């Protein structure tokens, strides 16, 4: 998932990429795209939290079965 921040040069919303210690900014052209990126990021965070919870439950079940 891309990290979105304000570009220090132009002030637009940009995706940040870091390769070999060099940070590059790629502008997000459409405001709707920026909103969609934020929505997807929130959805992925919820999914990740639920997956971690299920992994813990599975581990507990495995430990009880042994």
C-alpha cells in the first residue's frame, strides 16, 4: 500500500516511494483518487486487524488440541 503525504515542493497530495535511500514523490492527480486511496487504506487496516485476531484464535485452538 502506498504512503500518501503532502509534497514539500509543490504542496500536492503525493505517493511516496523510497528506493536506495532516495525519496520520490508522485502526485495524485485526482482528488477522488486520493479519497479512494484513503478508503482502501482504512479497509486494509481493518482486514489486517481481523486477520491477526483470527490467527491468535487459531493458535489458541491448536494449543488446546495438543
